[in-house]
């Protein structure tokens, strides 16, 4: 429930930004932008979301809240989002033999 609320807020904000800057929501740009913000979702899922959003008849005169309300009203879109499982993030294992995790210059004030 929390994750879908955050995702809906994120996509409504993105839709608002895309409408204000380009006047329309381009699927490829939408998918690319969401992928940059949240790479855990598959592209197939994001294209399905973009297809649903395309049917909402959003325009550049709408506020971010109005866009979010329209998204929440579309039951098929909300169901799509709530039934989506997030792909797990790849684990990064870092072995460090020196005892610290400093990537560059280490300043020690003695």
C-alpha cells in the first residue's frame, strides 16, 4: 500500500513535469525517467503503466494533485501498480582489507 502510494506520487509528478516541459507524455521518455529514478521496475511494466496513463487525457493545465487524482481514479492502473512486484536490487559485496571504506583521499587530523 505504501509503495503504490509513493509510486503513484512519483509518476504523477513525472507526468506533470513532462506536460509542462514538452506538452505531452512520450512513453519512451516516461519509461526512461522512471527507470532512472527507480530501476527496480521492469520496462514491460513501465510501458503498461505508460499505456494506462496515455488513456487518462491529461493536459498541461492540470496541477500535480489533479493528475494524481486522475491516476487514483483509474482502477485498472491502480490494480496494475498494486499487483506489481519489485525486482530485488542486486547485492554488492565489498571486501576491504584496510579496515575503512574511503574511496579517495583520506584526511586524518592528528
